[in-house]
């Protein structure tokens, strides 16, 4: 692993084209000593983002009855008004990634022409995948394919000239086979190329401008080609504050999903009451475990937990592949991939959509959620990807997780759909969304063991996300210092849990979703601008 210079930036290896700036990492920071604890924070970014989040949490808890409906209305307004914007932005990110893979810029190496990777492929892939969308796969692995299958099979309904159904595109009324294809294509559209392109664009920008250009590992650095030295002033402060707030609410949303599913699983297995109180207790316990991982550091904490998680996920996936409808899963995987590319143009169309409930209620929300996660996942991917070429980086970040997601949804979603269609087991589709995974596993052998593994996976997936998210938020709030004092990481990790609890008490999942969409919107604009800056930055780099 390369040495760090005295500016807290990993020194490049080989040829690079650094940016000449007088800015010193941490020059705007305030260093404090509070008893035995040391702090090293960027005064404006830390204070403004921290105070804004504290004020929001206070208001949410103080006005619970009023906040819940407001959150629901806010999410509905944003996704219905700005659906075209989110869908268009998602398409642009995919096109940028594919263009870079095919262009000569793909030869640029992150960290310099002679840089070597810091992690093996197995460790790298594990961290990419676990940080990216672990909890989502557990929550939606069964429920989303089953939901889209059910709405597609039911067909379309029109009231007063407006479609009121939730079927993607035109549905597939009464045709189980085609409803299954459309349902799986609609699911994979949300979990394949688009979300990973969102992560990849920002991650690549952060990596290039930190490891090649010598700038701090913060969001503002990516926009240096467009803003110049102004990134060290208020334009940069606002970008970093947005990144902190977006990351925190994106993580809180995922923690809310994870807590609701773990609570449902505990109720299913041990008859523990599935209440908000149980979910709050789970959030507290998960946050405590995440704190232990934070204190252990990147290699001992996140990397080890990610590899354990990937092993457990592979074990659960292998079990479903073996004892489930094996032949149907593997033939279904091929059919699902074909269906994904077949329906891709229609599903990604931003304008003239008749399936408003699907495109707004599902896709626009997902894109905003992924984008609110992008500062955290992007920076984390950047930190573990030094030494890879741009082409290798983009292919890995796009293709490997996409392939894994396709296999996961084909196995879990395909098994659930088969149970409903072939075996007539309606309990799977009739169960509440957080419970559908466990009801599906109930139809297979060793239910208690596999369901318990599912709960453990939900918990550990969030621990890895919370841990790496705390590292990222702390880096941004410390002005780009990647080795800021550990008490700061403890603060942000604890803060994530408190925000999730406040939003769950104030507005439930609707509140969490509303804040993910709200913070995702302004950051989408930042991401779109960063695509231009990234291409400008890559064009000046040597192609070793």
C-alpha cells in the first residue's frame, strides 16, 4: 500500500497530472481537545450540517402528529413532479460510464501509471457489494419481484381517464409467464446498471481527484475543473454540507427498512412483538455493533464484516438455489436478463409514461435513494479502488454487482413467484412486505435456520453500511482528512441511529423515504455537473 504524504493524501505512483493549488488539507479545520477526546473538524461543514440535522430531529420528535402526513405529501410531490428529472439523470450516468469504458480514457489508472491495487479482487468485490445495497437485497429480494408480478398479472385499471394501478408499463393481464418476465425486468431495472452507474460516476471522480490530482477526498474536489479555487469557499462548503446531509438520510432510510424487516423476522421466529418499540431497540443495538466496528477501523472492521456478510449471503443464496426450483431459477435467470434488456428502453423512458404509479412511486424514489447514498458509497468505493484502471474500475463496479443482483433476484424472487403460480401458496404474496422473505423461506426446509441467517444478514449488512458511512461522513466533515480522530466517527455513527429513530417515530418509512428523496434531488444536480468535471479531469491524465 502506498505511503501517505504529510498532507494526508496518498502519494501517487508513476505519472499523474496533479492540480497546482495552495490549499492545504485541513487548513480550515478546528482542532479541539475535550478531555481525553480529540476533534479535528471543518468548522463550517461540521457545524452547519450537524446543527441542521439536530434541528430537524428535534422538530420531527416535537411535532410527530403533524410531521407524518407532511412527509408523505412531500415524497409524493417530489416523485410526481420531478420523475422525468430523476429518470433522465439515471440514463445520463449509465451513458457516461459506458462511454468511458469504450473510450481511450479507460486506460487512465487511479493513483498513477504505476499504482498497484490495495485490495485483492475478493476483498474489493465484497466491500463494493456490502456497502452498496446489502439491506435492500434482503428487504426487496422477494417482495419487489412478487409485487411487480402481481400488479402486472392484474393488468391496468383506469378511473376518470387516469391509470390507478401499479403495473409497470402496460402490465400483462392474465398472462402469468409474461407477468413474471415483466415483473423481473421491472425489478432488475432498479437494481442493475442504473444504481451502480450512479455510484461509479461519483466514486471515479473522487478517486481521480484525490489519488491523481492530489486534492482532499471530499465532494467539492470533484468540481475543481469547473469552480477552480472557489471550491475551497462557500460553493464547496455547500456541496460538502449537502453530501453529509444526503448520506445521513440515505443511511437512515436503509436502517429503517432493515429494522422493520428484522423486527418482522423476530416476530415470525420468536413471536417478539413487531412494534415501533422493537424497531427502535433494534436500531440502538445495530448502532452499538456498528460503533464497535468503527473503532476497529477499515481493514479490521468493514473489510472483515463485509467478507463475513458475503459468505453468509452466498450460503443463503446457495441454499435457495439447491432446495428451491433449481432448474427454473437458472432458466429464469437467462430469461430475466433477456427481459431486462428487452424492456430496458421502455422502462428508462423519462417522458410520456402512463404507468405513473410505477415510474414515480418506484423508479423516481429509487433513483433519489441511490443518489442520496452516492456520496457515502462513492467515497467508500473510491477509498478501496486505488490502483485500478478506469476501464477495470467501471466494468467491475457496473458488471459484477449487477450480475450478483440478477442472480439474487432470480433466485429469491423467482422462487417466490413459482410458489404462488405453480403451488398456489398465496401466503407469500399476501404477507406484509418486510415478512415476505421469511414466509418464502418457510416453504423450504430448515426454516428456523435460514430465517435466522436472514435476520443476521439484515443486521450485519447495516453494520457495514453504518460503519463505512460514518467513515465517509467523518472524512467530509473533517475537510478531507481520512484519519480524523475516532471520536468523530463515533459521533456520526451514533447520529445515524438517532436520525433513524426520530424519523421512524415521526413519520415511519414514509418519513425516511421523503427525506431520502428530498436530499437526493439537489445532489442529483451536483452529480450531473460532476460528470463534466470528471471527463475534463481524465482528459488531462496520462494513460499508462
